[in-house]
C-alpha cells in the first residue's frame, strides 16, 4: 500500500521522492514490528500453556507434599508423647527441636521448583511445633520412678537394689554425681549474694546412719525411756537406717560458715534465709518444713535440703508442700 503511494510520489519531483523514501522506511518498520508481535504472540501463547500446565501440576503436587509433611509432624508428636512418658528434661525438648529442624531441612532440600510448596510446608511444620509445645506443657508429668523423685522415709525405705554413682563434693564429702552441678551452681549463686554455704552432712553410708541412730537410741534408753519410746523419739530426730535420704546421696545438711549448730535458729541466719528463698531454683527443697512434721515424720530441719529437680522443686516451693504430698498428688 505504502509502496504504491511511494511510487506515485517518486514521480513528483524531489520532495515527492523524499516523502516516498520516508514512507517506504515507515512501511518496513511497521512490517518488522508486526512480524515481531506475531512471534511474541507465539511466545506468549507458549508461556500461557506452560503456566497452565505448571499451575495444574503444582497444585496437585502441593496437596501430596503437604500430606507427607503432616505425616512427619504426626510422627514427631508421637515421638514427643513417648518422651513425655518420663520426666521431660531440657535435653529431650532439645531433641524434639532438632527433629523439627531436620524436617525443615528435608523440606528445604526439595527441588527449587517447589519453593512455594516448601514455604507452605515450613509454615505447616511451625504449626506442628506449636502443637508440640502445648503437648509438652500439658504433659509435664512427673513419674514416681524418676530418680530425683524417689520417696524415702520410714514408710518407704530405700529399695534393696537401689544403686547410684557417687561424686565428690570436696574432700571426703560425696553425693549422687547427678546433683553435683546444680549443687555447685547453688553454692556459687549464694556466694554472689554474699552467703557462704557449707555442706556439713552429705551422703552417708548405712553404717554411719546406723551409728547415728544407735547413739540416739542409747541416749534415750539411758534416760529411762522404754525401747518403743526411745525408738519413737530417736526416729523423729535421726532417720531410721535404711530410710535416710542421706543414704541415697540426694540430700545434704547445709549450714553457713558462721553458724554451725543444727537447730531451728539456723532459719534466722543469712544462709538459712537464702536457702529457703532460693534453693528451689536449683532443684533443692526444704525437705522437713515447720508444721509438716506429721506428714514427714521428721522434726523441722531448716538445714536439710533434698534434690528433686527444678520443675518439681518449683511446684513444691510455691505450693508450700512436702515431697510426700507432691508424690501423693501424682
Ligand atoms: Zn539431713
């Protein structure tokens, strides 16, 4: 079209010739643009088809992928519930966290095409993690058979097959090796608060407990008590051999460097006050509180602390109960 007009114009002088040339150039440019648009259209159509196929496949794949992940999460929750059967320690929680991390890592390792799915899947795992946290809280259960919750008193003597590993506190003083770390931490924190705690009676062998009990018995018998009365009185002050927490290495008599007497006035010392207010933070409880003698069967002993673990100690401290009451409530 443009070329016909150009031919006519070309015959009409110099100006006509120039206009004709411009027209031809414009025509060529337009033809090229149309050609490119046609090509581009094909590319757009091809892209649209690809997109349709991709979205379709992607949607189908996503459904399957999420199902897979939630299966994994279920497994993690099941594993968690099993772990919660025992005492939930920080380590176990840590393991669960690691398990979640692994799930996420697996998801991240999928093909990059599934990036979108991975993000969704990760969010899915996050929800699972939250659920697990709730499960963990709900199942913060204590088990009577946990080593740190063993109940030892006159009615519950130490089992014959009870065994544990001893650790050295200092010199010849020993305790259950598992409480060394919290014990040292407690002593260090007391020191930071200006209180110097001193362990005066740690783990005791059976023979030592027998000696202490016999000595008490003899004292009462020599003072005219009948055997039964002497036994009653002695057992309220010195634990019957085989039923002392000192024999399981979980209890310690703690005094201060400026008050050595094991009597009620210890509660008025800085050490006595500090222990009463802070020991539970390290897993230790005042084992024989004032006013609970009927339950514990032992007189008030503001110096006798027993390790039960931080979780149990917190509850026992806040509820102002004894280990007997705590165990009873499990
Ligand atoms: Zn004691």
